C-alpha cells in the first residue's frame, strides 16, 4: 500500500510517500512544494495543484493522509492554508486517492505515544521508525512523513480491531 502524507501550507507544502507492506514501512520519496510569495493567490494554488499532480503521477499512492488544520490566532493565515488544503483534497480525489485527515495531536500520539510531544520528538521518532539517515528538511517535509506514518499505524490498528 502506497501512502502519501501531506502537511498543507501556502508557501511550503510538505509531502512524503511511504510503502506499507505487512506492517513494514519503507520510505519511497519525500520533499516539498514551494510557491512564490509574490504570486497571485489563485496562481499559487494552481502551482500547488500542478506540482502535486506530478508527485501523484510519479508515485501513484492509493491512500493519503492530510494533516487537519489547527489555528488559534491568525485568521488570514488560516484562510490561505485552508484554501491550499482544499486544492490538495480536490487534487487527491481527482486521482482516485482515498483520503484521511489527522489532527496534529493525533499525529503526535500515533508517532510518539504522547499527544503533546514537541516537534523534535516527532521528528526523531519518525526518523527512527523509517530508519532515515537524518531528519528531512524543511520541517514541513518531516511533518508530512509523520502524517504518513500516522496513517499507516492507524490503518494497522483498524485492521487489528476491525474498525474501518
């Protein structure tokens, strides 16, 4: 099963592809999509969709894990990231990818066993789980890998406990 993990954003969108086979997780590819700050918002969203489509064509994931949004202060940022997340969901759906969403606390809980873990703890656990040589940069890419791992672990739990 190929899973794409996505950490949505406007300027930088992290993505990762992992393969889950019999409980074993293998990193396939990871990176980020960066959009130019000076572009019109609609053009940024188009660029995001184009780049994501390229990743989907190359790696052909069957399932996606997209981090849910959590904002407590900046409404303007929340709106632009929500727009980007909408484009991500639409693009994934158009490619027939099954989509799941997880909150940041669910990702932390799944990867580290502690829902209030800090970013560094999540990155270190993700690095160890996938036996990566180093923590990927930028942080958005590392976050996307954790989101994909969270989904793989959640799929396994659902199969064990019979929940779908």
